[in-house]
C-alpha cells in the first residue's frame, strides 16, 4: 500500500542492515565457516594429506622432531606446517593427522575472512571483500590443505599492513604473533615488506615500528635462506617474451576471473591484452583520483604488483608452451583477490561511470564462477586404513593427494607407541 513504511524487523531487513554496516559476531563466523566448508566439504569430511604434507612435513617431523622447524624447504622456512606436524605427532594418532592438518588450514582461511570484519580494518563493502577471497580461488590446489596454507597467510600479512594501531596488549601480541608466524611461513614477507615500511612512514608510532622491525627480521631470515639455497630453474634464465607474458597475465588476472574459462581460452590474444590493460588502467586511475581511501587503493595495487612480480619471476609464464588455466595457478591467487578488492572499493565511487563499471565487473565475476563454487570431491585413498605402517614404523608407499602423488615412507628403527 502507498505510504506503508519498509519493515524494520524480520530477517531480510536485519540482513540488509548488517550488509550496510557488517559486524563480526558468532553468527558471522559460523556463516563464513559454512561457506568455506561448502566450497570443499571433503577437506574435513574425508581429510587426506596433500603433497608436501606427507613427503616434507610428516617425514621431517618423523626424522627430526621439533628441530624440523629450522629446516628450510624450497629455500625458505615453513613454521606453521612444521609446528602443526609436531603437535599432531605429539597428541594424535596417525589416523587423525590429515584431519588435524586440514583443520589448521581451515582456521587460517577462516582467519582471513574473519579479519575482514574486524573493527580495526576500516574498509568498506566487507561482504564483497570476503566474496573476493572465496571466489578468487579457481583451482583446489591451495584450498584447505596445510602445504598451501601459506597463500592464505600472505593475505593476513597484507591485512596487517592496513589495520589500525592495536588498542591494548592482547591486540599488540596478536599482531606480532601473526607477523612472526606467517613471516616465517612462506616467502611472502619479502615482497610485502615495503608495505610495512610504508605503513610506518605514514603513521610513525611504536606499534608500527615494532611490527616493521619484526617483519624486517622475518624477511631477512627468509631472504638468507633463499640466498643460501640458491634454487633456480632453467626456464628462469630464458629471454623475456614480453608479448607472451602480457597475454598470460591478462588471461589469468582479468579475463578468466571476470569472463570465465571459455573466454580465457578462446578470445584472441590482442583482445585479452586490451581487456587486461583496460582493467589495470582503470584501477590505477581510480587509485589516483579516489575521493577517499587513496592510500588503501595504492597499497593494494602495490601489494598486487609486488606479489605478482615475485610469482612471475618464479614461474615465467612467457616460457609456457600452452596454458590449461590450471598449471601454476597459485601464483595468480593474490593478484586476483586484490583485483576483486579494488573493484569492491569502487562500489560507492562518486563518479557514476566508475561505480557502474565496478558493479558490472563484480557481478560478472560472481555469476561466472558461481556454478563451480563447490570443488569436486577428491579421490579417497582411505588414509585411516593405509597409515598402519607409519604407526608401526615400517616402510610403505602410501597414496596421497593430489592424485598420482605417493608418500614414500622409509620407516623408523622403533615402533611408535600410543
């Protein structure tokens, strides 16, 4: 009826009010956890080890115990998975190790989403930012396994460069613990270190200086490990093919996330490069002209550039003979999340064209990938039935994920007592 006021009670109005001013509470955490689990329910319903979960972290713990924390792998430290393997070994039966490993990875991913709703992270459109984390992962390679939890951990480090000063000792301790843990888990603290320095330069106080100093220490340790390992690959020494590189970056960072895999495979290369250049130009223009949040946009653009540059040097997509949209996909993950976040920040842009463009792009990204939101269940290799040799310390070859990977367990002198 004309003149009837919009209802202010009921589920829909409450959800609409929360969407405008989202707050973190138990219901929000439960909802985020449900969305994570819905994407790949077998990670906790039928947990299995993934690649280095077994061949590096399980075997490292078996051979060295807690001292394995000090052992680099692929040229850098992996503190979180090493500690996880140590705790599992100390308190759980072997049959429960995959469940514990995946649960730790689940907590890391949930932590990224939960921190987006922290009052200390002053960002608009937080539900859209959370959607960016959930939808930017297009292959199951890094999702909810301990080996690749470092990729989610890098987003926690990025959030730390944007978060406001801690209000008390507990927040201060939590900030430092997070930086130390994920600064020593994966190499991402190195490309992100300039953002910690930039944050301190803009807001010079003791808390930011302490975080900067700790980030610098972690970056130095990981950098020293990488320098000592001196791991290089033949493809990294090939001459740069700038045209092929531009096509690969445009395809993986813009065309596939926004238009889907069919467009990424079939569109002419010149069209894909044009779309990539247009998207990058739009984001740079908005970062320079934004009415508010200019530092946040600039920081996100810088982070995406630094992380993508490090990934590019590592994988060199210009040397690939083909692109199946799955190979080395993890190296594009952070930049795709940041692309989604930057578009979300433009939803309330003062310019109508910028706001409409961002809304259209976000809706494309959302509905293009929604049908594939839930990953197919992985093969079940029945870990609980096959792990008896590890319990007894006898040699065995045990199949684990991904399909085709085998854990070659060498055995140990004495049986494990439980």
